[in-house]
């Protein structure tokens, strides 16, 4: 089964966070193995995401550490603003990527 663009973005964000954590550990003077593999995996994953969506993600990541956040009970877990109920119905279908009206993060819905 093919992954949706949203699932790919969440995976990309996870890799970005792991790469950042590895860099922080290196700054503390510890040796870290596997960081080159993480970077390669990120590059491969980024190739499978459409250019406009990847660009939008990268712009958000430059400003906000977590660019893709979940919505639980119609509340954005990035800024805790309630999302419109009508958006939640369509957001659960994962066919379209919605952004929070308050913080601008990309959203995905949790059941």
C-alpha cells in the first residue's frame, strides 16, 4: 500500500528530528554512529514527496521545529487552537493537507 503525502511528511519530520538530536549529541562530545544513514534515508524520502509540498514543509521547518502536528479532539497540538468541525471531517480522510489557521503547521487527525 502506498503511503500518503501526509505519512511521508511525518516520516520526514521524524528523520529531521533524529538528525538534529544526533548533531546535539555530537556537540556534547559523544560519538554518534548512523547519522550518515539517517541523512541518506532523509534524502531518499524527500525524493518521494512532491516539490511544492516539500518546499512548504522546509519553509515551515525553518521557523518551527515541528512543522507537522496531530489534531486530537479538533485541537491543534502545536498551538492548542480548536479547528473548525467541518475541517475535521475532511481532515480525517487524509486526502488533503490542512494547515492550522493560527500557527500555520500542517495537520493530521488522530482518532
